[in-house]
C-alpha cells in the first residue's frame, strides 16, 4: 500500500511539475527577463506579508467563495453580509478562475491558494505595466522605457500593492492598458479599457482619462480645421 501511495504521489508530483513548467514557459514567452524581475519582486512582497488589510477583504472573500463554494451562490459571503456599498465580482472572478484551476490540480491548502491568487494578480499587473512600458518605449525611446521600469521596481508602494486584491489594483490595470492604447493611438482599445475601468472598478478614473480624450478630440478638430460646406 505504501509503495502504491508513493507511486501515486510521484506521478501527481510529475504532473504538477509539467503544469508548472508550462506556466513558466507562458510567462517567459509573454514577458521579457527584466519584466520578470518585477514580477518576482511583487511575489516576494506577497510572501513576506501574506495577510489582508480590511479593504482587501471583499475581493479576497469573493475569490474564496468562487473557489470553494462554486455554484452555491446563496452561501456566498456577499449574499449573507452584503454590506452598504455594492461591489463588483469581475476582478475577483478574473483572479479566482485560474486560481481555482491550480487548486483543483494541486489540492493545496487555503493558505497556499491565497498566495497563488496574489501571484496571479501580480502577474496581471506586471503584464499591464509591461504593455504600458512598451508603449512608452515606442513614443519616448528605449532609454525612457528602461528608466521607467527601474524607477518603478525601486518604489515600495507600487510593488507591494500590486498583489493586493484592492479595487484600486484592478482599476490600475485598466488605467495602464488605457494609457498604453492612448500612446499607441489605438482609440478602440482606449475606449474599451477606459470604459471597463470607469464603469466597473473606479468611476473616478474619468477624472484622469476624460481630459485625455477631450484633449485629443480638441486637437484633432484643430488640426483638421473647420469643415467647409460645398
């Protein structure tokens, strides 16, 4: 019996290693080596300080309920204790779905599941920042893009909160993607990401993104001049 249990565990471990290697290959394909450093630093902060502050509790509980209570929505914490402010589940779902897959494959503890959820959110933030950085390099040059990464990695606040399930963190992802499309003059992407950020996560993002859109509309009209009637 012991030998059969051992062989089962070894096969399970090898399967887990293959999934982990596959995930690492995906990350390496999508992120450059210097951007991977940013992701690693975010994960280190998550490991050093794994617990929640009160503002994170909504999304953390939502992630927990999606993973462990699954289809039994009636028992979700936010049905039992809805609170006074309506909150969105979209950000929690984006983190919970890949976390639930990993949890299903590995059957890890709730503590490790919580850490995995933080790592996934940190990856999302790294991906969005990397997209923003590449757009910055396209406009201002490689040196500016490199200094942007260096300065950001040296700052505590951004790197620490990148793995925290705050509404601001999800809103920041939308803001970074919106700015990236703005730099690239991709107006469809700009409108989609700004709408996602404003309507779902942080409505006050319109204070930042609204003037950007109005400024571009104004200068575009000014560039083309008044239309002449024929």
